[in-house]
């Protein structure tokens, strides 16, 4: 099938272009001065201590109930600003506390001004045990409701020694090269998806209903897997609220992540519809389409804000599509052998 061959070649070219451009083109550039100063406010409990020498924080504690911390508030920045927090960290004999976050850590936290607590924590790293000097960094987007921002280094109800140096916080902006690359790559993936849909529409049965179902599922998959991260999270949270996904009974029936279930189910439906249309085409064509679509949606996420391509999602998508194709083929073969008529 010519369109499928073109789609396969286009996928290989786009996959390589996406990987190479993402690896070679820097996404961010510094957009403003250093936001941190050498002044840190400290909080220590009994059997804890903090020493600040030439910009290096040395935090120690043998008090598992309280720990010790150093923090500083930074000037308010425009909501939506991207910040980069980086530092070198070393820890010795750190023993974790009861909670998962009770470790040695460096983080950025935000306050929305509505409650006397720090929400939206963004942790660069959590450390336990003994580690030599390592560089750590992460990027954070300031929430629209944020009123205050704080940088904190601490032993959070944990014991041991934490050392942090070369701490930097900068505002960032996207590089023009990255913006151009993203626009070109995502447009090319859009063309790829159109070619893939086109190759499916020319297969086997061409009833209006079959075509409409195929296009609907195809578009749903592409939209669902390429939504920006914040929109995807809002939609996912709304669905979870409506179906009471946090209910213990629901979790007992569906113990998996709903987004993963959605991945599988939509590709399963696509596999079913494709196989119903592919009455005369080889099975391998449907399998190739499933793999190309599963791979394409993941590669595109390299350039979609807030999304991360995952090998596990690729296998879940492919498994759903293959399961749908195999199920229809199985029932078709079973019916053709006359088992349904003899039963």
C-alpha cells in the first residue's frame, strides 16, 4: 500500500529528526539576573546545626523529629515564568524519616496567599545514605496563583549531613532555535498522522460508518496523547472526580492508572475497527499502523509542553491495538471454521 510505505518512511525520518534536534538544540536561555542572594534564614532544632561558609550550606541533624533547614524567599516573578534551580549536593549518613519526603532535599515551593502553608513543592532531588558531590538541576513553571516563592535546603525530619553549594536560580526563556524546531517538528508529525489516517481510509470496507468511527478514534488518540501537560492533568482530574476514582471500591476494581487504561482502551478500539475494515489486507498492515501511531504519538511528546515520551506508554498503546486486531481475527477464524454454526 503506497500510503503506508510513505508513512513508514516518514516515521523513520521524523523519529531521527526529533531525537537529533531535541538532543542538539538547547531549549532554554538565561533571561535575567541571579535571583538568589547569600542571605539564608535558618531553622534548627536541638541536636541540629547549620553553617554557611562562602555560599556553601552545611546542614547537620541528629534529631529525627525535627531536622534542620535553610531557606530564602525570592522576589515575585510573573506567573508562567520558567525558573531553573541548580546546585551541587553531597550527603553523609542520611537516615530517612517516616514519610517519603523525609530526606535530604533541595526544593522550590510556592504559596498562593490563601493559606498559611507552602504548596506546589518542586523537589530537585531526595537523598539518603552517603553520596559524593553531584550536580542537580530542574525547571519549574510558576503557577498562576503563586504569591510567594521560597527556596529550601533541608534535612526534613531526617538525620545526617547535607552540604549544598553553587546554588543558582535564574528565569529562563525558550531559545529561538528551539521554537523553530518545535514548530517544524510538530507540523511534520501532523502531516505524518494525516498520511496514516489516509492509509487506513483506503483499506477494505469503505462504509461511511466505518470511516467515521475510524477517524473519530484516530483523532481522539492523537488529541489525548498530544495535549499539553497542564490541560491533560485538568481533564484527567475532572474524569477521576466524576467517576469517583479515589474511592477505595473503585481502586479495588481498577487498580491501574486511569491514563494508562485510557491508552490501552483507545488503541484497542482502533485495532477492532481497523481489523473489521481489513477483510482482505494482510494482518501485518494493521500491526504496522498500530506501531507507527503508538511510536509517533510518543515521539511528538518531546516537543509538547508538560509531556514526556515513555517507552512504557508505547508498549501499552501497541498492546491495546494488537489485542483489538487479534480479537477480531480470532472470532473471524472461529466463525469461518463453522464452530458457531455447530454449537
